[in-house]
């Protein structure tokens, strides 16, 4: 198998990198949660050795890794997974919606910094666009 869709390949790599950064938060704790803007409440819970930050972050890691695997599948790097076009559309939509929605929280950041909402929203929006471009490129293969 070879790369047939560079947009989805890049999207897969980006999701995997972000998953690794979230694993870093689990391993390195409060300083990483603070640096990446998870909020003081999560950082304090991590300092108190609460399992809650690990559970939440693990869910995010599993989601991002699943998305990465699906994007690798769409890129032609691994075998075609079930419901591939639908799942990739949903992934693209979630990244894009999260990207746009986050900008509305900059003025009222709900325990996070305005910078967190700005940067995470911009990143999610870029990821969404990359995935949508990949879906567009592969669309003729499915329909």
C-alpha cells in the first residue's frame, strides 16, 4: 500500500501528534495541562493525583488515535476500514465545528485562557479543512 491521499496522510499525522501531546499531559501532569491550557481545575486535579484528568485525557487520546487510523486508511496507507467515507466526513465536521465554535469562547473562556480557545480553535479548523480536502480528493473513489 502507498499514500494515495496526502491530505488525509497529513491529517492522520496531525491527529497522531496531538494524541501524543495528550499522552504527555497524562505522563507529565499539571505543568503540561497548564502549558496546553487545559484549565487550572484539571491541573490541580492532576497535582492531587486524581484519576479524572487521566480518564478525560485518555478518552481524547483514544478518539484522536481512532481518527488517525481512519485518516491513514483513507490515505491508502492501511486497509480500507468500515464506513470510511462517512467516518472521515464526521471527523472533518467535528474538527471544523470545534474550530469555529471555540472562537465564541474567547470572550468567556470558562476556566481556560482566551489564548487556549484562539489557538486550539485555529488548529482544529485547519485540521478540519485538511480532512475535508482529503475527503474531497477521495470522493470519486466511493461515489
